[in-house]
C-alpha cells in the first residue's frame, strides 16, 4: 500500500460524512422522501404508460383495427361495393342504439370476427338471445357486473362478459364530440340471433374498410401515410360520386375513438417529464443553498483543512457526496416504488378514463435513465456550480469567517421606521438570495396548486354556462325536412364545416342558420353584410382571431372552401360555431328556399319519427365534456394540490432554516442584549413570513398568466374549446395554502431559535 492510498484511508473528510448526515438528518430525510415520492410516481407513470402504449400500438395488428369506416342512410349497393373493393375490403359493422334511461345509451354490435375484433377482459361473449357483453369502463361507471340484468330499450339482457373494443378505446359516440363520455355512452356485443331481431327497427348501416391484404397488393401497414390517405380519398369520392347516401365518413387517422387515447398518452408523458426536472432543479438549488449554510457554519474547519493542504477540489467533492448519495438512493427507492405501488395507481387512472385492452408490464430502460441518471446529473451540475462559487474563497477568509466576496462599503439606508421594522427589513435584505429562491419555489408550488384547485370549478362553471345558455332543451337534427304542428318547436338549419386555416387543428365548426325573430337566439345580432358572419367567442379564443379577421372553412366531404369575415362574436359556451340567418345559409350552400333540417325545442318532440332523426342533442349531451373531465381529473386534482402544499412546506422550511442558521451569531447577540426567545422569533420568523407572504401575493398573478398559457397549449390540441376560467375563491385558496405552510414551518423555526445558546456569539469572533 503506497502513501497516497494510506492518506486516502485516513482522510478525515470521509469520517465527517456520517456526522453531517446525522446533523442534517431532518433536511436529508425530507428531501429524500420528496425525491423518492416524485420519482416513484413518475417512474410508475413511465412504466405504466410504456406498457399500455405497447399494448395500444399492438392492438392495431392484434385486433385488426379498421382503416376507416363510413355510414350510409341505407345498405350499400352491389355496384358501389364493387367499386370500393378495388381499393379495400368492406365489412358490415351495423349497429343499433338502445337506451338504459334518459341519460345512458349503449351502441350494440354483433361479434366482429374479422375487423375490430373484441377483447374479452372477463367472462364470455353472449351465445344466446337476451344476453350482452358490455364495455368494461361503461359497466364500471354504471355499477354493472357480470350476471346482472340490464334493461336496454325496454328489453332485459343478462350481462355475460366485460369487453373492450379496440375501435372504441375512447368512448366517443360521435367523432365530432369535444370529449368522449364513458358515463353516458357505452358499447356492447350481442349474438347474431339477437341482432337479427333488431333489423325490423332502426339500424345504422355502418361499414368498416381494410385496405387490401391479398391478391399481391400490399398490406395497409406497409403503405405510407400518403398512400393510405390517397386510397381513403378514393373511397370517399366513390361514395360521393355514386350518391351512396353518405351520412358519416371517418378515416382511421381521424377517428377520435381510436386515436384520442394514444395522443393523450404521449402528451401526458412530456408533461410529467417537465414536472420531474423542474422539481429536481428546485430541490438541487435548495440542497446547494443548505449545503452552503453548512459550509458557512464550518468555515473555520474548512479554512484549517485548506491551510493543511486540502485542495478546493477535494472539499468540493466532499460536500457533493451527500446530495448525490441522497438523490441516487431516493431515485432507486423511487423506481422500486414505481414498479410496485405507483404503477398500479397510474394504470388505474388510465383504466378509469379509457376502455383499454389488456396489457403486460414491460421493463422500461428509458424510465430508469430519465428518473435516476438524469436527476443525478442535474443534482451534480447545480451543486457543482453553486458550491464551486463559495469554495473559491481563500483559506484565510474561511478562518476569519469572512465569506463575502464583496463587502458593501455602506449599508443601505432605511426609512425612519420603528427599530423592529428596520431590523426585519435588514434581515430580508441580507438574506435576499435565499428569499429569491423562496419566491421561485412558492411560485412553482403555486402553479401546481392553482392547476389542482382550478380544474373542477372550471369544469363545473363551463357546465353551468352551457346549461344556462343552451338554445332549447332539445335540438333535433333531421335526415330530411319534417313538418310538425308544435308551437314550441322552432325551425333552423344546422350543418358543419371544417376549419381550413393554416397552422391550426382541423376542428369541426357547427354552422347555424337562424330564423328571423328567433325566440331561442333572440339576443344575437346577425350581419346584414352578405360576406360577414357571427362566430362564437370560442372561435376567437382558440384560433386567436378578432372581429374583422377572415375565417376559412371547408366542407368535409366535398372540400369546397368558404371564406367569411368575422363581423361580430357571440357568447356560446357550447363550442365552436358560426351563425348566419337562414336565408343567407340557403344562399351560401345552395339549398332550396324552404329548406330546414333541425328543430329547437324546450320539450321533447315525440311526433317526429325516430327513423327521420339524424341526431338528438339534449342537456346531457352538452355536458359530456364536463362530466368526463370531472370523472378523469376528480381524483387526481386534490392529490396535485396536496403535493403542492407539501412542496411549499418543504421549500419554506429548508430556506427559512438556512436564514436562521446564517444568522445564528446575530440571534445569539440579541439574546445577550436581553431579548426573549419569543421576541427574537418575532424578528426572524416574522421577517421570513413577510418574504413568504409577499412571494405568495406576487406569485398569484404570475401563476394565473403562466397557467393560462399552459392551459391554451393543453386545450388547443382538443376538438372544440373550453374557455379558461379561474374561480375567484381559488386565488384565496392558493394564498391560504402558502399561509398554512408557513404557519406549520414557523412552529419548527421557533424551536430552532430557542436552541441557539447565548455563547454562540462569542465563538465566531474574527481573528
């Protein structure tokens, strides 16, 4: 053994690590728990997301998901079918819809053996009449289980199994809906014999297509997106040219029921990754600042070691051991928790929102790198930069406790406040770097708390606004004009166009033709200008337009384009809409002068034959977004707010503790002058309280605008729009959480001040 190795073994710095860990045990345990919990949840999220994503991606081939579907107003003719089969195979996917009650309905298919095959999660598929297998998620929301009886359309069915349909992983009843609705809409499978009994009633003639996989042609999976899109356009053009009676046409890439789930998985992953690294950076700075506080306390020891020959690099490595060790151990523990506890929490969150097929847990190497290696690197970099700056000082400065790089030649002159107030202000000024970090931490915790507290009130507010501004309790969209004798019913025209502006999502926009002197739209001022229209405020918000701008839209099925000038806006919380008078509507879209296709009514119109109704929209349909988002976020939002509170407590405690430790000598001197522990606490605890409260007040408006931008980025990817809204009481709640956090911390700070002895002031006299 050479001398260098002997010196390393006898290195006293190694012996200090255990002592430093014990001295700062509370801080290290708090940061350890916080890092482990954060990484545990996010690691669990990565694992669950990756496993379920693999199952979702694999379902396209495993269950042979369609390349698209279309619905006709009658069965397809042999001639049209033959022309389409030049490009793709056609499969019947007929369905009926049966109501459980006024609010819930089930779309019923027969077993699909070739395309969109069924995933049986539990039980079995029905093989007799009056049996049904129901979607697992819808059954869960409706408190139904295998063996129960359910009444559909007046007929009792026995539930034989729980299923998931791969083309309904998100339960959209209409592809143009803003949000899926697993509470009020479900899907089910019945036997072929049972389905035959439906054909005397209202059947929806839906067909799925799958691009040819035989006769030497390529499989659809081997085609490029451009090639598939071209074939899809050929199929649509064929249906239009042959006047096949097309009611609906959805290519697989545009099908929200198929792709909404996959798109949501990807967006969540990027969001939680940003959340992880922001938290790690904040904790790294806190660790660095608290370590600097330790360096300040041990400055004489450091000065002695440096004078004895220890280099700055050796001291730097020593003080970085604990942050790295705590981070690595917390990361490992977090990953273990992620694969065991948190994974199931995330899986339950997904299964509570989406109708997913079965999955297998997969090892995720990326998750280990993202949640262990990268956080350790971030911790090393931040601590290296901060600690290196402090350890640049000379050994003499450490020995003399002269740790300021630059001394102010003159103290800042304060206004003629009372002595106590000037003392508190001086504390705040002297500890400004720590308080700036406190502000950053409170700001971030405030953003998390705002997000956690605002969503449920926002959704409830949106639901209330929709109900309060709904134009009639019932909206009937008809297949053809139907005259009825009902004074309550008001004729109108309802159609849809697709947004055609560059750089924006291709959303569907509802177009209304409103009768003159409408009692349901009595407050709207329609434009006399032939080129101007009124748009809902949601259109202006989502596409960042203003009155006077032009809006470009097109027909989904013919690609005919239209350009309108926005003459005015109208508060219509139901979503994206364009309004014009009925005569103008008929002129623009070249319709007969007496044409109409919808009724607005406050009462149910039983006199309309249900076979002539294309769509019936009720209050329940209008509330799908609110209902589903409430259901999806209801459990997660309080957890996020609670997480923000814990983070706020941790940040305020650790940084306030640094302030107290930094001013130990001054506190001791004040005690010598006769001030009691309570009076000293009022000085230092109140000063930190002022900084915390000011940080909370300043951070609230900043949080509001930051969240507004984040909310826009989140909502702009969805079809439709829900306006940003923060209930005023939420701001009070966010501020109150900071106050509560500080009150909790103040009790610990008071105890710490009490333990500072009077002789501490005599220990650090400059040499």
